[in-house]
């Protein structure tokens, strides 16, 4: 959205896509079992970039989840060495999370 990168000016954002099998051990999703990956992992760069206003990240999905689970966006907080949930919603076959970094 307008103003999201006002502090950075013109910036190119890239995305690397990984399967859960190709993630480094330090990023293994949720060893405590609180969530299960339902798809790919996306590494947005440049690292350290923060948005001045939240930006919607929309990820398409197929299928369903059961057992009271739902689709959600997570990000890896490197400072805490933990995955953290992003406020997410479902819209037209996509899970949408408002991200700030």
C-alpha cells in the first residue's frame, strides 16, 4: 500500500521458496507441535526490511485442514529463535496475513 516503504524509497523485494524438507535445522517448524506446515516457506528479502504500514501477504492454498486447525501465516523471529503467528484471515482460497517485516 501507499507509504509502506516511505522510509526506504525504491526497494526491490525478492522471495526465495523452500519446502519444509530443505529448511536449515535451526528453522525447523514448531518442534513443540503447535502448528504443522501446510505448504512452502517463503524467505522475503532484503532481511531487516520493515514496512511503515502493514502489507498484506496473500498465499494461495488448496485442500482443507481438520481437527480444529486453520491456515495461518507465520514468520520466523530470529531474535527469539521462534515461529510467531501473524494475524491472518481466509479470502477466496488464500490465507492473508498483514506483515510489517
